[in-house]
C-alpha cells in the first residue's frame, strides 16, 4: 500500500508523540510540521519555541510557524505539498475551510476526550476537575463546528486516583499516537469508517481562566482537591490569607471533620499544614506557596505565619 503524505499541526505536548508515532511507523511521509510562532515566556521574557518545533527540526522535518494558518498564501504553500491528510492536535488556531479542504482524504483531529463529551480547549483539565474516573482519546474529522466532526476511532482510558493533568496528558498523548497510526493504516487500506456524534450527549470543556483557580471553600473538599489535580500547572489553585496575601496550594489532602463550621474557617494551624473547613469535609494544605516566596511544605509555612483556628481564608468570597 502506498504511503500517505501527512502535514501535522500542533503546538503542545499532545502533538509530540503523534510526530514520533508517524515517523516510527515508517509507512507514511511527514512532509511538514506547522506550529505556533515563538512566544515570549519565562522570567526574562525570552522567546521560547513550542515543544514540537525542536523535536521536528531534530528529525529533519520542515517546520512552519505562520501567524495565521488559514491565510491564503500559506494555504497555497501547504497545498503545494499535495498532502493526503492533515493531522491537528492542540494547535490553538481556528482553521478555515480553505485549509481544511487542502488534503485529499481530509483534515483530522486527535482530541483527548470521549467525544461528544468535553468538546473544547481544556478536556483533560475538566475531566479531572469533575472527578471523572474515565476519559479517552478520539480521532475525528475536523468540521467548521468545534470538535463536532464524525469520529474515526475512539478508545477509553482510566483515570487513576493519583492522576493530575501533568501525569494524565502524556498517557493520553501516547494512546492518541497509537490510535492515529491505526487510523492511517485504515486510510491506506480504504477501510476507514466514520461515525457521527450524538449531539444530545455534548458537554463542553471551556478554556480555563485565572479565576477558575480561586478556591471556593463552599465546595466539598473532594471537589476542591479534584480542581487542584486538574488545574495544575495553570491556572493552579489559590486562596487568600486573612492578611490578603495570595496563597497558592500545590498539594492537599481530604480529611473528615464534623459539620457545622463555616467554609473557609481554619480548623487547625499546626501539624503538616493548615486544616481548612469546606462545604463538606476539610482540606489539609500540605504544600503551599505564599506570594513572592518559594513553594514550601505546609509545616514550614506555619512556622513563619501567625495563624490560628477560627481565622478565615478568602473571607471576601461570597457563598455559592
């Protein structure tokens, strides 16, 4: 069977295993990689390449970094490669019909959720934040409506209780690479089948904001912990000390306590970290970071901060 010509569009960690998977399979030709332009980042605001760029360059694959991948001159440049398939993963730009129409067999997306559940920008984060025990990967045709195209392949994947975004994303990326290779085999064999999504089952995974990371102590402790798992490293999870100083929470554990204490109340300012009442149960803050300081164990934080039982965290937040 003749190999396919593939163009890969991506910008994050999800795309890197796809590149490796295509090259390792050795059956198709990766004719180009398209990723985001270098952006200012880091403390010195130096321009840092996306992870995909140096990886592709190291493999000898041509790399393109357009500001707008749907601009007509760039679309013509990609069309000159005569690709059979364009593969998209966490690219970060809306793709117009002119680019989607370039490949002979279509443009497909590798999306880390069990579509139609969690369409949108942050599917892994919201699956964790919502306490899901299972997620997955879907390979689908790209359509004008976000993540709504027909599904070519899908596989379920368990979420471990200890999983965070940083541990779950690479697992799903690796599984996505395996699934993509399988779909490419089906394209070459002419056996690919597409299944439409059930619109009645759609849920959305909207883009996260900084405010999503602010703890609402009226939520159950387990729910807050799940947000900590899903929202690291960004936007992270934070609250405010009685002094008004922002406190980032990096690690915590749920503890059972009696009901009746107002959410946000410090129950204990000793031991391995602050114990804070929530809407159900309590949360022990075992690794924290005050504004302007390094991350530190909860016990070390307590040594330098005079807090006592009965104080409130984030007292300015209203009930929900």
